[in-house]
């Protein structure tokens, strides 16, 4: 499934977790999303484990101070890249 959101295409088939600047495959249990109107399976992926969540939170904490110093324009440019 692909969505267009404010002229940006999002690939809803991506099943990995973005941690410390790289995509990682989750190793937790399967997670499935169902369409409420048709009961069709829309998306499936793998949940993050507690360790993977800890890694993501730690990476976000480490990156916060440098990100906070960026200007709005720099943040927008980064998000659009």
C-alpha cells in the first residue's frame, strides 16, 4: 500500500525500524493491521523487542542536543531529504 501525504509518497510495505540512522528488522512478534471496513489485511510487520525500543530511545536521547541546535530551516531540509 502506498499513500500520498502532502506530495510525499509513503511506502506502507516497509516493515523495519529506523534506529540510529539505519533500517533494522524487528525481532519481536508479528503485528498485523486490518482494514476496518473490509477486514482485508493491510500491512504486517514485526514488533520491536524491549531491547530494540531501548536502543531507539537511547539513540534519540543521544541525538537530541545536536538536533535541538538546528534551525527550523535545517530541520525542514532534513525532513524533505
